[in-house]
């Protein structure tokens, strides 16, 4: 993750530069579109992490590994700066194959907890993944992580997720998110036999 150094400064700079998206307040905090700003700076590093995830994880595309940079297109990238009481409601990125979220800054006092449910370590500021499965009789339908600054979280675009609000003045969480889709190149080559991918 050494290529991710400096994201706090970059995220704050983009936020201050006025790339704010016109977004309805009921859909979460304002976001700053940054795809054009990161194309020549950090996107290659993020894309490499996503390609590694595709190669190492078990998924419906596993038989087409190894993957290369032509197989993947970043369709959207944005920065979100959240403060007191802000969160993202449950949602998915159904039009994307893969999503990644990086947290350049996580400055949240988890001991200042007004979120009373607090099951499964759902501390203020947590990121919760929720399976589409309706039947959780034989396993968990959700997985919770407390985001760590500098780590990248990669997951399927159809996986529902949300964040838990935090309630202490001065706490802040900055996230950088990217949507990726498998490219036309990938699908064209998929139609051919696998031997022609090399």
C-alpha cells in the first residue's frame, strides 16, 4: 500500500477544490468526483490491487486468470468526507463488477458510542457488508469491519453495504471509492478459447 501514501492530503485538496457532486442530502454525504484527478497518479496502484483480488479470490471469473490491466476499467471514483452523524445508508453498486474503498483518514473515537445496537463489533464508523441471501439459518448474513486508515477493501459490486454513523464532534472519516467493470476486451477474449488470452 506504499503507493497510497499522501491520500489524506490529496483527498482534502480535492474536497477544497470544489469538485462536489450535486447529490440529494438523503442519499448520504456529499461526494467529490476524482476519477480525472487520479488517472495519472494513483489509479494504476488501485487497479493492480483489484487485479490481485480477482486473481486470488474465488469468483465466477477465476477460470480466466491471470488478469491484466486491459481486463478492467475504472468507471467512477469519488471521495467522501464524513463528519458528525453522517453515514452511508445500505446500498450496492449493481452496475459495477468490483468496488474498492480506501480510507485515507479514520479519526473516530469508538469509545464514544451512541449506537446502542453494537452487535458484532458495529462500532461508530464501521463498514458493514450484508449478503443478499435471505436465509441466515446456517451462517452469518453480515460481516462488519472497522476501517483502518491506508487499507483497501475490495468486494463485489452487488454486495450490499453501509456505514455506521459516529457522534463525537471533531471525528472524521475520509473514504476514496472506485467502481470497476470488466472490460469489453475481457468479454471479447472470454468468447475465444482460453489459450488465446496469453
